C-alpha cells in the first residue's frame, strides 16, 4: 500500500469519526487543535483504523498516550515528560520537531498527534504484521 493510499484511508476514518470532509484533513492536521478530536474520538479512531487495515494498533506506548498514563513521580520538575519517553514517542509524532523536547507536558503531548502520526503508526504495524 502506498503512503498516499494509507493517508487517504486514514482521512476517511478520521472524517467518519469526526464528521468532517476528507478534503479538510491534511497530513499536518492536528487531531485535537485542528480537527476537534477528544479522548473518546481517539478510541473510536484507533478502532476504526484497526478494522480498516486489519491490524492491531494497541501498544504499550499508544495505550500510555491515550490514557495519559504518565507516572507523576517520573515527571521532570513535576510537570514534564522525561526526555527518554519523548524521544521514543517523537518517531511517530513529527509535529514535535518544533517543540522544546525537554519541556513537553502530558497534556501538550496530545496536541502533537497529526494525521501523519497515524500514517506512521499504520505503516509501522503493516511492515511488521505477519502475512495472512
């Protein structure tokens, strides 16, 4: 599957979940800030993508992100996600490139999820999925 085909399928899932026109969704569209998604929408979007692509997107890091499960005792200065965790997440959150990676709060992290982030997640899972 090409990247453009993956993006088109993701646009369709996002449009259905968020009641938007697919043409209004770009790779850089931030799910919360630009498209108005909330935490329940994230769950719906993940299930929709799993059905569409026949893959399982749930993972330890995605589960942590979706549930905002960051141990307060691990936060730097009681406010920021440790840099090691940010570095692990940054590979599929390209919008974070413009952030101060040492000062990202759990709440801010959600703002970096874009349509492109979902493309990267799906591509990674499709590449590691065993053939049926």
